[in-house]
């Protein structure tokens, strides 16, 4: 393998992200999740350790499916309370020089006109180090509290997302020329009105006649992430994403997903290598394999199984309480996160999962693999995922936060650098340049430019 890995820390502004119960571990600093210093210190350490970005997950409601209430999730601090990740990015950018920030925001509950301003602002303030994880959201609790009454059907959310993307592309790419902001003292022109135009959008869900509120930023459009694994989600990713986040549990599963994605990309006229694929992983590392195995065994003693089932039920939208934990898990179509259930049913035909096995699997690290060992063992396994699975990089999460990420930076990053598998982000590069290795703007074959061209009359 010759290409360097891409590494993001997979984080969330919550007490418990992916490993219910581990907040009780003596090395955990999860209780500091609302302290700015916790995050700025972590960002600096990650940047020094060769990480290219922090990928911030987000949800807009409680996990209240398991047992018909949010009690188990709330008791365990499972993604509750949750802070707004958009509001922390400026501080993290000021504390770092090269680290990028991928932030989750929902097309179901945001307005495109205002979200375009938020990301345009952050693109300016970070000098182009911002990315957007596009989600449609999957929680009934969010729908109830944000005015919908109930969750929109799965495919209808993606229909809404398509028009949403048309609007933001027009705002970011077409409503102002690169040289619209002149700041010309002699002519008394700060912004040339001839170089600013309304986008004239009128559609089924949105009416946005005017121009963007923010002028052209370093990337214009933020680096676009997407994490859907349903059929609609994969089609949406092929059209819009520049980086895809997937939670496969084996390299073979990752390879199958990537082959399907490449076919989808070809169908919409995009190059097969135009999208980078990140797989979720939790790394538990120590100086030796034996010490790492002992660490995992210790972690397992802190697992909160009921909270883990509350997390999984919240992902899928299916109440799993009261079911036979040793019965095979079957796929059920729901309006929740379809990829979460599919991972343990239709996406893995070689294995039949029981609810008990799923609960154990997601208790440490969520839905991705848990990789345990010495720095050499960890580096070997990451290489294997690239060679056999075809992934470009990893979204790495901690079981004990932030200890596992700090130990990765201390122990694994030097080994990856020694092998030529980890390179720092170039100084002054945008997030898009760092991840894709190309220019700061959308690629010429990206469908977003076609939508923008219509708005600009091109």
C-alpha cells in the first residue's frame, strides 16, 4: 500500500457517544464535554498526531424508542445532553492551523438560506477548513419538537434533501462572482452590485429569490460528507458527496459497499475516485498486544448493555425491549436510520446476528470494528482494511474519551509515519484540498456546479 491514510476523529458534543457505560472509567473525561478547553486541547493533540479532521456527529432529539421512553438513554448519558457542534468550530479553528472540521447539519430541519450563511461564515473564519455532513435525520423525537408532528417518511426526506441541495449550491456557487467584493476606496465601491445576483429559486419546498448573505469563501461549498447506506442514501451520496462515512464491520463488507458506490458514481457521470470512503473504527492500543487485550477486558467490565440497546433502538426507530435476545435479528423497513439495522441483517449475509450479539458489538465503539493491539498490530490492521476493503481512511472513535484518541496519536501515529502511511495536512490547505488532494472548489464533474450554472444563467 502506498497511499497515505486519511484520519478523522469521530466525535460528538455529548457525555456518551458510541460506548455506553465507559464514561465511568477512571481515565474518562466525559464529564468535561461542555468545557471549551477539553475540545481545544483535543484538537491540538489530534493535529500534532497527524489527524486531518474532526468529524462531529449530531442529533436533534432524544433516544426515546427503547421501552417507549428516553429514560435508559438519559440515565446513561447516551447522546444527551447534546451541544450544537456548529458553535464550537471557530474556537477549534483558532486553536489549530491545519485540522479540518466536518459538522453534521440536517436538511430536514434547517432552512437552506440560513444554513448557507452558517457554513459560508465558517468557511471564511476557518480559512476553508469546514465540511458538512449532510443528514436527513431519523428521530421521531426531533420531528415532534421541530414542528413536523411526526418524522417524514424515509424517501420523502431524501426528496426534500435534493431540492435543499439545489438551493445551497446556487447560493454558494452562483450568487456572487469571485471578485464581487472589491473594497475599492478610490471608486467608493465595497461590493460591486453588478457581480451579485439573486438565485431565483422557486420549488416545491423552498422559495429563495435573493442572493446569499455571505460572499464567496475559500471553498464556496464546504467539503461534502454523507453517511447514508440505504438505496436512496447511496444514490444521494453518489450525486452529492465528496467523502462518505460508512460503518462496515469487515473489510469484505466495506469492499462490497465501495463497489456499489462506484457503480452509482458512474451512473451520474462522476469519476470512481471522486469520493473518499471513511470507515468507522475504534482503536484500543497499548505498548504490547497483551496489554491492549487487558485494556479491552477492563473496558468490557464498564459496559452498560441497557444503554447500548437504547442507543441501537434510537438509531433504528424500532423498540427492541422485551424481545428474545437470542433470536435472530431480522431486517424491518422503518423511517429510522436504515443503515444501522441493515448492517446486522441484509449487508452481512454470511452472519446471523442475535440481539444479544448486537448489544455486545455496539457497546464498545458503536457499529464499526474494534481494533486492539500494539502500534505495530494496529498499523498492520489498518493497512489490511485499505488493501482488502478499499477504504481511504477512518473515522476513529474513543471507547474511553478522549484517552483512546490520545493514545492513538502517541503510539500509532508515529508507526504510521514511519511506514509512510500518514502525512500532515499541507499548511494553508482547505479541507477539500487535504481530503481530496485537488483544488479548493467543487470538481468540474460535480452536479452542484450544474445547479449553480442554471442559477447563474450559464
